[in-house]
C-alpha cells in the first residue's frame, strides 16, 4: 500500500480538477474520428471478383483410364464434367439401317475409376493455385444426345455416391461455389433423357444435396423441380420462404435459356410467380446461367429489353452469366430511365447497358463513407467505421474471410476482423464499426490501413488470391489483394506492460511477382529487375526456383495488340506470342502447358516453367526480346525491346519480415519463416551460430529467459540447392514475468478506467485504497500530470 501526503502543488491541481471538465483534461488523448480521404464515388471499372460475374467454362471430357488433369483459370470456373464415357447411353455405337435411319446400340456402364478421381483432384488443385473459384456440373452428354444416361437410375445414384465417398468436393469446398444438379438429359440440362421426369429430378436433387458438402449451394434447372422436391405446387412458390440454413435454402437455379423468351425457353411456367420465389430464395444461394443463343426468337418478346431485364436482374439476384451477354445491349445507353429503387447507379449514366450489366453481375461493393482515428499508440487500439453499398444484382453467397492489413513501406501485418460481407445485401448500404488492435512491435510511423475480403483457405504467400476489390477509385492494392481504407499514425509507447503484450508476425510484399498482368504495387518490377528500356517502354526479368517471369511495359495505343516473347540461349530459340483474342503460338509445338500470359492495357507478364525451356539458375540468355504488333494493321510492329547477355538468378520469395520484439520471462514464443516453396530445408541461427535441432519452418522458444535475447536468422535451402539466409527476429527486451504496472492502482494487472477513477478520487481527497504506483512521470509526486499520463496509457 502506498501512503503519500499531498503537496501544496497537488492541492492546487486538485482545486483545478473540481473546476475543469475531465473532457478538457483528456483533450488530445482520445483521437477524434476523421474522414479517410477516400473517393466515395463508384468507378466504372470492370471488376472480376471471386464467385461472381463471367464464368470461364471448362468442357471436361472424362474417359475410363484416360481422364487428364486440366489447368483452367478465371475468377469463376464452371466445369462441365462429361462422364458419358462411363455410361451405356453415351458410349455405345451408332449405325445406319437399311432405310437410312440412325440406330444407336447401347454400350456398357462403368463405375467412375481412380484415374477420374485423381484427375479431378489435380484439376481442382490447379484451380486453387490459379486463384479461381469453381462450380461443377456433372453430365452424361456434351453434344445434345438424347437418353445419354446409364441403363438404370440406380447406376446414376451409384456414380453420385462414388463422388461423395471419394471426398474431393469436401476437400476443395473452400473454393467450391455451387454444384449444378445436372447429370441427366442432353447437355446435363435435365431434358430429353431417360430420367428427366419431375419425379426422377426430385430424387436426383436429393442425391446431389447429399453428395455435396452441407454449406455448398445446389442449383436446379427449373423452379418446378424445387416445388416437386419441396412437396408444393408450382403456383404456390411465390409464398415459399426457406428456413435459414435448411436444405431448402441451399437450392438455387441455373437458367440456360436466359432472356430467350417470355418463359426463358421453358425455364418458367409463370414468370412473375417464379421470379418472386427466386427473389426470396437467391438471397443466400446462386442464380445464373447463360443468355439464350436464339436471338431472333428472343427478339419476339420484350423480356430482354433493358427496362424489363435490369429490374428483374436485381429482383432475382443474378450472380453470374456464361460470358455471353446479348451484344445488342451495346446499342442502349444506361440512364435514369433504367434506375432501380434503393441503389445509386448514377456513375454509369452514359455507359452502355451491356457494360452496366457486365459490371453488376453478382455483388459490387462501394464504400460510401469511412472514418478512423488518425493516431494510435503501440499496444492500443484504434477505431475504423465505414459504410458500404452493394450496387450489384446479387449478394455474396459464400463466406468471405475478412482481414485488416496494416502496411508501411511494403512491410505488413494481418489480423482477422468480424465482418460478414454476405450481409452487405444488394441495393442496401451497410455499416461496419471495427476496433483494430495495434501490436506492440509495430514500428512508429504512418501505416496504411487495408481491408481484405477473400474466398478460400489462403496463406501469406497466396493471400492475394480470390480477393474482393471494391468499386472505389484508387483503393486497390493487387499485391495484398486489399482495399485501402485510410492511414493511421502509430506512436511509440513508454508503457512496459504494452511492450511485452500483443506481438504479431510481420511480412514483406517487396519484390514478389503477382502474376496478374499489371504492376501490382510499387515494390513489383523495380529497377533491380530492369534489363532493358527505351523511353517509357521497359523490360523486366525475375526468377524463383521454378518459374521465370518476364514483365514488360509497352505503350502501343492499338486495339488488337499481339504480345511476342523470344528467348535465345545455348543455341536454342523459343518464341511465344499471344493474339488479342487469346490464341497462342509456340515455336516448339502445340503444347502450351509450360507457360502462361496475363496482360492489361500497356503491361504484360509471362510466367514460364523453366524446365520446359531448359532454363536453370545461371543460364545466360543471348537475347531476351519483347515486341508488340498490331493485328488490325497488317501486324505492324509498334514496340520493341531487346536485352542481351542476361543471366538468370533464381531468388525465391521469403515473405517473413524482420521485426524487433519484447518478451516476458517464462513465456513461449514462436518464430516462423514463410516462403512459397514446398520442398525446402531450414536451419535457424542465433547470433550467427546454428541452433542444434532447429531445422523446421518454426522455431519455438518454450521458456523465455534473459539468455533468449539476441538476433535470430534462418537459412532456407530450396530443392535445387539455392540457399538464402535472412535475419528475421531481434529479441531486444526480456521483462520479468511479474512486474508492477505503472498506473495499475488496484493491482488487477490492467491499467484502465478503474485506475483513472482511483487517482481522480485521491486527488479530490476522497478516501481510497491504492495498491499501485501512481507516479507515472516519476517526479516523486502524485498529481494532475500523472492523471493526464494515466489517461493516455489506459485502455
């Protein structure tokens, strides 16, 4: 217990306390909320967010013993998995009889084999690595054949059970958006088949729901299938509301006759009733499909016309289209006449209706207001409040991870926050209020504040994949996959208790190639990667243990650019070019699996598997050449860059960043080294000397003591022998496990409002029992100055 007499100075300040409001004393301590400085107007940029928008279709033909691994890419890959070769209804033979009629002879039913499941897993793994989300339709026909199914419905159910038992859907459910119930009928569209009655399709739906992981939506071809399954009349669908998280709530719709007629080519029996059902149903499940290809037939109706189509797209929560929006929408200009209540689409006035529809498929998030504290002390918190409008047709259906990233000069930290973007409903503005923790080991200075939403189980190396871009201008950081919400000034703390508390790992985004066809950040494609330049045009090269990366900026001003890359080494020449429509030429043959290409307006990136071109660390290129041609003007050259005698230096990325930490005696502390490589070895060092047995990705200090202080580095060796050593941690302070917190006046191991109240009462000469030291500024007196400092340090 501390007993002190008030000095005359303290008496004077005590009198001042009775006359001055505490808010005035606290002025400057609690930082006011200030505007972030963001632009709150919606941009008109086309954004490819995960699980929505245009689908990239993979027509995936599978055969017994011959199913190959595919390598699709796109923000939403729709896999049409053709298993007809396993069905007697599709793998038989067709002959012509004496009268000229085609006669089909049934083939043989087969179980799905191990090669099929291995290939499915390999393809889904490629989707994961390529940053894709996935939807799947299993089907017995890809050519419009009638009755393609197996000889018995029991075999259909057996195939479904095989898929369930293998478990690949469960293993990849983090990137799986929905399953189309498919299977039967021509093209898997559940017509013209052996088992396409409503009774069969309701049974099929039950089986597919059981096959599919519980939290994944399943879509049906027509609303009356849902009605049959639910045991109601189709005419009563408008009154149906599915219970949240029920099996019924998972069921959506895939519409392959979209806007093709007043019934969407038989999708609807009563459009008003069934679109009302969709309006209620597709809040948390999927609705999408493809525009009908029968344009002349569609034009007989007014369903497709913008004044009718746009309100219905909002009503039914249209999430995706198979990349075939009617081109005739380019002839219409979006304006007030197409406005829908509850959403501000004024940014698109003057754009084509085609662009408006393309950009509003699925969800589209626009921050409309954002405020935050502009200062925060190490080991404390700050507030971030913002509102976001979803101007898209639909909601975010699948859960999205939410993280706050604090970044300074390419160094960043990541922390989870409680945000559920599925509740940012279409045509609604939502409010979020977040309290953000500031780690004690965060360096003082100006830190950028980012919000990252993502789909899938990513780590630090691939954290930018499947991330959600907001539709505000100038907020997107592609390297982080995050949206800038403002900045905060972090100030140094003098509170020892805070210095030893909440510490977090730090990461480095510098010099990491994000393969997306743009310069993703200022730290990507820097001067150290530059190998040639001519005016504004530049050529860069980088390599890790597996891939060679070529980045190039060529200002060309043509509508149909052809990007060419030529590499020459050891007497061999390799030439790749990509035309504007995506067609690829390779001088060494038709196999294009060893390289990939991404581009934007004036920037492009090539990613090359070094083994495919006999490249390794130390390879010397006689010539690296990039040139761009104008396909629309006789293939005229519009840009050319050449670098000669360039050596390949492989440097694999290490994402962990150097940090200083303070710890307490006897606590446990884990250090880690994060790299993108799988097959590597580790050796940790302390003060330059190897630590015996410290040969894994993490180093755990189980019982911290004063001898734990020092510098910790790690040597990482790749499979090809390339090694890097990097200093990652300095433990600079080891505090006693039990020490008196300055200002902890009630001895509850915290400095908070209760301690402030105790000191206020003491200074007002009230009887109080104080168990701690209130001499915050260590001048030998408990007075108003200590109170001010106490308020600043309290939580």
